[in-house]
């Protein structure tokens, strides 16, 4: 997935897409090299796939497995809201397939925790040339969330049916 918004050149990579496929979020370069450096004060981040080479139909559950924690202890729990979208590069428009929320409860004094966000998809047609996009927005607390991705130990990923 190619990045936009406050972070640029964030991407998702995958192998051949025959059935269910897991896509891993990462920053440039492509292919990814080593671990991504921490980036603070996340308000939102976006990852976008390369253009689909063939049309696809999604039936089943899409899952975003995300590793996260609060940047400091105490205070409220931030919410991460993830949007699963399809981007049309020809018109620069989006079709939202759904959104999901998760409250981040662990803080920086504890280990990273894995959170799962799910979308039920029924006969969603993806024309060739479109791009899959994940947008994550942080809300609801003065404790900024940290998201781990593009690391060997904490590989945030999107699995599509």
C-alpha cells in the first residue's frame, strides 16, 4: 500500500492472491528492509496497495491484526479507528467497505499487544486497477497510541478473504 496523509510512501506487500491473502504494512523502500523507525504523534496513517492486476471478489471476513500500545502510562485509553477502502486512482475517489474500532488499553510500560479489527464482506467486487487502502485514525485520549508495523516481531497485517 502506498502512503498518504501525514506519512508518505507507506505500502502493503503480498504474494500471489489466489484465496485468502495476508498483506503486511510497511514503509518504503520496497521491498522493506529491517525495522521501521518509530514515528510519534500519530493522528492518522494510510497504507495503499499497488493497483490490482486482475478483478477480485471478496467474500468473508477481512481482518486487520495490529500491534499497538499507549505512548505513556495512565490517562484514558485512545481509540484506533480503521477504515477499509477501495481507491480508484483514475478518479481519486474512494469506496469505503467499512470501519472498525478498538480501544488501546496497554501502555508503554507493558509489552506490545495485538488487536484485531474485522469487516464482513459479501460479494464486494474489486475491478482491476483499483487499490486496497487501510486508514487508521487515533481519537479519544491524550495518550497517543503507538502502532508497531514493519518489524520482524510485530508485523501488523491485513488479511483479505
